[in-house]
C-alpha cells in the first residue's frame, strides 16, 4: 500500500496563516495577543522549545515575553512570576515550560495560572472543559494538533476504532477525549504500560496515536493494513554520522510501518510543528476571549 505521508510542516503553515489573519483583525481592534513563556533552569531541550516559541511569536507579530529563572529558583519565585503574569493585561497566554527543576511543584504552578490564560490547557478547569466539551476551554496543543492533522489528511474518525498508546495528561488522555468527543466520534481504547497483548489491541485500530517515548516501539506486526498512524514520540537516538551526534525518531518504526498505512506522520516534520501552531492558535483565542 502507498501510504500518504502527513506533512505537519504544511498543515502547521496553514494553521499559522489562519492565525495571521486573526492577529491582523485583533490588532485592527487595538489588541495585540501576548504570550509569556517561563523557563526555569537550563534543560537543553526546554531551551530549544522556548526559543522556537518566542521566535514564532515574533514572526507573526505577537507580543511575547520570555522569563528565565535560574536552575535553583524557589517554588515561591516561580509562583510570583505566574501571579504577576496573571495580572498583566498585555499577556493573554502563559506557559511554564515543562519539566521544571524538582524543587518546583509543577502541579501547583499550573493550578496558579489563570485558566483564561492557560494556553497549554493543563489547568484542571480546562481539563474539565475538554471532558465536558465546553468549547470555551483550551485544548492541550499536541493532541489538538494531532486532530487537525487527521482532519486535514481526510482520515475519517467517526465510527473508527482508535487506539491511543500512552495515558499522559499532556498527550494520551486529552487525545482520547478528543477522539471520543462529538467532533471525533471514534471508539477509543487507551493503552498503556500495563495493557495486556498490546499488539492485538493495536491491530484492531483504524487509527493509532503513539505517545510513549520509546524509539520504534510500534512495529509492523502491531498495525492493521490501511490504518492511519500518528506518531507523537520525539526520541533522541545516537547517530555518529549526524552533526549533533544524535537524530530524532518517533515511537513508530517508520520504515516498516509506513508501507502498511493509509496515512502516517513522519518524525521529525509530523506532529512537532503542529504543537507550536496550536499554541499560537490558543493564544489568539485567549486574546479574543479576554476582549469579548
Ligand atoms: P509520558 O512519559 O508522560 O507518558 C508515556 C506513556 O507511555 C505512559 O502513559 C505509559 O503508560 C505509556 N507506556 C510506557 N511504556 C509503555 C509500554 N511498554 N506499552 C504501552 N504503553 C507504555 O510521555 P508524554 O509526555 O505523553 O510523551 C510521549 C512522547 O511524546 C515522548 O516521546 C515525548 O517526547 C513526545 N511528545 C511530543 C510532543 C510533540 O510536540 N510532538 C509533545 C509532547 C510529547
């Protein structure tokens, strides 16, 4: 089977072009959407993510603030930054880059963010709104991006058997909620580390979403002929031929799985670019809602 490669860069560009139009009309009404990104410590991957979020804001003419705190910042210091941002009317979206250093209680920080500015969609109020299908909430960016990829690729979710591998609050759980919502209408199974005979569970799936964090975990024997596969995983594997000494691979053994699929996302260039596009989209939504 010739599988369709879902190009996340192309779809992200489309989403950002839609955002560009919205930014223009908000600016014409006197509102410049603003995003604040809080980075605590010097985790190399987090630094890269934060830099690319801020860069994207600048490209699109959004107001952005990067607040960097040292590795040994106290919980109270991070909390104070969040509370100040809650009160800052030029800021519509706040995100605290995960994972913070261990002395920070990440859950408490997330709960301190004003839910109306929680563009990551991790605050309990937004989690509840997702479960309640209340459209005023913020949907976590990565699963929202996966849904958009499925839609743009013409993958029918309604009535489909979907298997989500992974049950994290960032990807797996919200992804399952979106697929089973009235918008997704899929029959959803959430698999995780204790799932028995995962291969058999996956073989039932018309749609597989892999969010595990293990390189090449989903192999060809786990995939039904004609399934659509969304690979959320971002894993570094050593590669001496690469300039940086490593390359990025997904959770899916792409080379052996792709020939069996109707559609598949590559890594890199699949889900990754969508996450940032949906973050921008959420920030615009926050700005709009704050001025309604
Ligand atoms: P996580 O570690 O919080 O969750 C991993 C999940 O995998 C868990 O729910 C666990 O039960 C499940 N799991 C572990 N071992 C398993 C096994 N043997 N069989 C079945 N399930 C198993 O990770 P996460 O934050 O959800 O991220 C998952 C992956 O997605 C990571 O590679 C991460 O880097 C990537 N990610 C990518 C983006 C993006 O923008 N593309 C965003 C977030 C996360």
